[in-house]
C-alpha cells in the first residue's frame, strides 16, 4: 500500500495552500492509496474529511488521522492515535517530549520525530531534549527517514538514525503546496483501513520502504538567510504558544491522562472480560440467594416439626 505519511491541508494548517479534496485527487493520480493528515497541533483537517467528504467522495482512498505536535523541547513529532480516540490535549502544543511519549503510549498510540535531522528547534536531533538525552530516540515507534522538503544531508542522517535504532521508516512529503504533493511515499507490506490497523502494523516493526524526490531545493535553500530568521521566529512563537496553552494542557491532562488508562486497542478484550466478570458476579449472587432461601425453608421445616 502506497501512502504519504506527512500531509498538511488547507482546512487544518494555516500555512498550507492545498485543499484536502485537491490533495487526494493529486495523490490518486500518482498511484497512492492513502494519506496520513498531520496538521500542526490540530485535527481540523481530519474533521473536514469526516464531516464533508467521507462516504460521499473518494471512497476508494484511505485517509488516516494524525497530528504534527510541537513539543517545547524536541521539535515536531508525528502522533497517530487509535481510531475513535479523541485526545484534545494533543491540540494544545507545548508538552515536553517525555510527557508526550508517555501520554501517547498509555492511550494506545504511536509517535515518531518528523524531519529529525533538520532545522534547529524544529527537529529532534537539533534540540535540547535530544542533546540532554540522546537515548530518548529508543522510545519512539518510527522515524521519518525521508522528507521532501529537507536537503539530502538531513534525509541521509535521518535514514542512518532509523537504521541505527532499528525503527520503521516513514516517508512523507510534508506538503504545504501543490508542487510537493506525492513527492514522498511509504510502502506498507499490507493494506490498512484505519489508524488501529496502522498502529498494530508499526508495532510489529516491519521493514518499510520509504523514499521520494527532494523538492527542487529544500525550503531553507530557497529562502537563504531568511530561513534562519524564520527559525528563530518559530522558536519564539512556539514558546509563547506553549505558555499560552499551559492552562488548557493541564485541564485536558487531568481529564485524559488518568492514573490507570485503558489502552483503546484492548477495549474489545476488556469489554468481553467485563461481561464475563459481571456474569460471574450475577451467578454468584444467584447461588447465594438460592442458598439463603433453602436455609430459611429448612429452618421453617425444623421449627414446624419441633413445635410440640
């Protein structure tokens, strides 16, 4: 199954120039069977798919729900949660990477660094979070080994990083404009139809094929000196946004991060277990009730026989 694992659509990312409908059309023309929507700190692009397109158009194409989350100390991280699981905490950027990893794994999801060897502040290897604890990479479930918008040296380093730690490799276009759509791909060894199936597959650590074509020139090469200024501007914006959303993160964290969270992937198993447990309790109560009634009957009979 050929899929683009890093997609930004106009309905979800303010910096994207490509509508979801247009994105799907372009991918289908290039032989893709699916895409993972990874808008910045929001599921709005996927909500648009669910509410406006799903079941009406593009019924032969798989659209999966993801998010590109801005951590406060480790750059951009791609997160995939099981189908039906809504985690609003992931729409409030600014969590430290260690807390993000724990939160995602406790709730049944997977995650991995986007363009891990790219720009400072945006990419894992060039952040304080990684430099303080390089072995944090082992806690990720996959690594984006090819990104259309990154230069060759960045993608080579990401590929080597994935090989070193034995992580499944993703290829994503990171498209924000038409010219990048379909320029990167991931080949899955089997078809998936939902997020839970993708998560199950990635947890098996398959040997994925990831690759593509670098977009004419990487973004920083096109912008030149302006790129560095934008990078520092992003750092300020990200830090400010993290502080501004701290209250929302705390509130959603208390609501969505219980002491003993249930892994949604195990939900059906737990449901069956609960049913059996409830049936057992009912049978126990029934037997106790019957035993009590029987004792009362015997007592009544004994009293009657020994009345005189």
